[in-house]
């Protein structure tokens, strides 16, 4: 299986960022250990790498990842023309993706195929995890070919 250059880069940064991602806030009941988080992130990246991208460039214009128990992250990007926002989750639980401009709110369950959201121009998406979830999600934005 081939990974995109950015997916490979994200995989390489997992080991460097895993400690920062698992730093407790004092409110976390149990933070996942670095190895479990790194595996979940790599698994989420694998789900993205296996996702169909017909009609879109293979190299993402933006990408990222975070823990599934995160309180929420905003993904905001401007892309000329048509684009695709994809997100996949690995581990246990789910995340909710809300795109207010499109009046869309959708659950993404960990282990399922990547969810895709087409957009044109501007994207603002809010990704909110659940406190009970344990794992990671990865996202990317692909521009049209």
C-alpha cells in the first residue's frame, strides 16, 4: 500500500508529537500511552491512504491529526476551486464533524472508512471528539485535479 508524501510525513511526526498529544490537563481520567496513540494515528492515516480520491490530487494541500478525546479543533482552509475534506478515525469511539456553511454534522466512527466532504473555496470544519473515546483521527484536504 502506498502512502502520500504528507501521510508519510505525518507518520514520521507521530513519534515526535505523541508525548505532547498525551500530556494530561489534570482533568483527563487516563491518558493513552505514547505507543497506543502512535498506533491509532498510523491506523487513521492508513484509512485515509486507502480512501478513493478520484478527481482529486494525491498530495494534500493541508492535513493534520489529533486525539479522539479532544474537546474540539477547527480546520479552516481556503482552496481555489473544488476540494475534498477527508477524515478517518482509529481506536475506540468516534468524532463529530460539523461544517456549518454546508449545514452538515456527521459522526465518524473509529475503524470505518474515511468520511469525505466536498466543498468549493472556503472550508471551516469543527472536529469534536468524545471524552470516552481512545484513539486518534487524521484529516486531509485534497484539491481537484
